[in-house]
């Protein structure tokens, strides 16, 4: 049982996703798990939308001379498959989120193809702005990823718009001009820029939260409880497979205090930590570490 009085926390370099060293996810495990849960919900919603769209098309089939049931089946199967994968815990969060980027690209292809086909049946023209724009911008807001990953995934997703027109023309379902391809590609390319900017903000905020939750070698995971002068968090060691509880003593929580009183308060809890570390009974908690962060927050583990 060891303790280090006045130990300052070590903050490892946090990559922001803008350089060569950002090839890995730097989000903490709980953030990855939340992103995975949101992806699971999105795939379930999209699978249900495919069923609903198929039913609507069947009801109004006299208005749809060229029904593209294979596209709906593809969407339903893809969404359902990824939904099931998100529920299998042996597949890691990073793998699932990488598959989520591929899913985004495939869905942009199907959404663009369905939207262009539907409008062409009614007006003989293809839309210049499609739902793909919303997907490109909204996806990094819901499922954060490194900006460089967002850039490449969004760029490929934007290219699905002219590709969908090409597939429609190859099937003989639309007669298009070269200008139609250029006109429909402009708005998705603008959305790629907005998606990258949004990713930098959202991803950066998540990384900053991860950094703020580091107390020495421990990562704060979940708030257990709070009192008049502090909080207790469930935590994990960044290297050791050892669960722990971290108690934070924040003098400002109880209101403004004179500096001398804050010093006395911290000294009191230091003595409490020292006394606790000397207890050897198996019926008491074990104290692994304690110290003070750069922000003046006293903690012990």
C-alpha cells in the first residue's frame, strides 16, 4: 500500500486527430460505449424506416412504376446486421465504430439513389440538395470520430451522390445530363467542410473531458455520489486491471472560502488519507494513492 503526498497528476499527450499520430481513437472507453449505443439506435431506426418506406410504396404502387425493392432490402439487411453486431459485446467498440463509418457511406448511396429516383419519377429532374447533406453533417455530431477519419468518410459519402445518378442512368431509370452530376455534387462537398469542422469541435470536447477526468494514473468513469465538499467516482487504472474509488475534495464546492481555510481543509484530508493508509484491517478500505491536481483539487484513491 503506497501513498504520495502532493503528487501532481500525469497527463499523457492527448492527440486531437489532426496529425499522423492520431491514427487511433483517443476517446475514453465510456465515450466509445456511448457512441456505440447511439449507433445501435440509429441502425434500428433506419431498419424500421426501410420497412415503412416499403409499405408506403406498396400502398401507392400505381405512382411508382419502377419500384426498387432490392434497395430497401439492402438497407434493411445492412442496418439489421450492424444493429446485431452492436449488441455482441465480443466485438470491440473501435471495430463497431469503424463499421459505422462504412455504414454511413452505404446509407448515403442508398438515400441519394432513392431520393433522386423519387423526384425524377414526379418531375423528370433530380434534386440538387438531398438528404445525404444532413447525414454527412449530422453523423459526426452523433458518432464522434477523429477529424481526419470524418474527412475521408464524409468525402466518400459525398461521392455517393453522383454515383447514385450514374447507377440510375445505367439501369435506364433516368436520362441525365453531365451538368446534373456536377449540380448535385456541389452541396455534399460543402457539407464535408462543415462535417470536419463539427468533428473537430465535438471530438475535441470529448478528448478534453477525458483529460479532465484523469487523476494521476486513474481515469474517472462514473459518479457514485457527492456531498458538501466533494465527490466520489468509480475509476479504473490506466495500466492495471484494478477498480478503484476516487474521492475528490473540491474546496470551492462548499462556497467561497479564504485561502487559509482552504489550506486547513486540504491538510485535514491529507491527514485523513495518511491515517487511512495506515489501517491494516481487512474490514477497512485500502488507500492506493493520493495527491493534488494542477487545479488544486485534492484526491485520494
